[in-house]
C-alpha cells in the first residue's frame, strides 16, 4: 500500500477518525507515513487522523457523532 492507496481508503470509508498503525514495521508499505499524512491532508482528511507514535498511548472513544 502506498500513500495514495491509503488516502483512497479514507475517501471511500470516510471515517470519523483514522489511526494509522504498523506503518513502519511491515515491508509491504510502498511509501512512508509522512507521505500518507500529506496526501490525506491534501484530500481534506487531515483533521480525521489521530497520531500515536511508538510508546505513546491514545484513547479512542465510542462517540459516533459526526
């Protein structure tokens, strides 16, 4: 998967929030997380992306309001 394909998924699914995980520990990704974040932002999804760097924690709630 590359940045464009990841952003394509956001276009289709249109999630309230997206949390990229395992972006640096699998050899199948064709572009770095930074490319995905840039492409997602370019397409208007920047505010949907949650970040959680290695060793950090993030709480994802069950709030379904959009």
